[in-house]
């Protein structure tokens, strides 16, 4: 399987991003730019590596990121 197609658990995402699992739950529930997830069954959720990479690029590379705008003000 291609690494970008790899499905990650919340724990694996937390380890990859160096954040807590609680923070990963917050990212998924973020109203403006939620971390994309795949619900395989009730209680079984995964995050595709390519979606995680794209999401992180959107957070750090997006000039229209609201967080960046707030910090500039």
C-alpha cells in the first residue's frame, strides 16, 4: 500500500503531529477547517495520511488562514 493511502488511528496522528490525542479530536471537530476523517464503522475512525498531509499544508501554508490573520492584528 502506498504510504499516502495509509489509514491512521487518532493515536498515530497524535504521534505524527507531536500533539495529544485530545488535540486530534479538536482538529477533527474544528468548524472552519476540520481534519478529514473516514468513519469505517461506529467507533472506528481513521485518517488517511494524504489527507493529513494536505490538511497540515493548508494550516501552515494558507495565506488566508484566520489564525494567521488574528496574529497579525
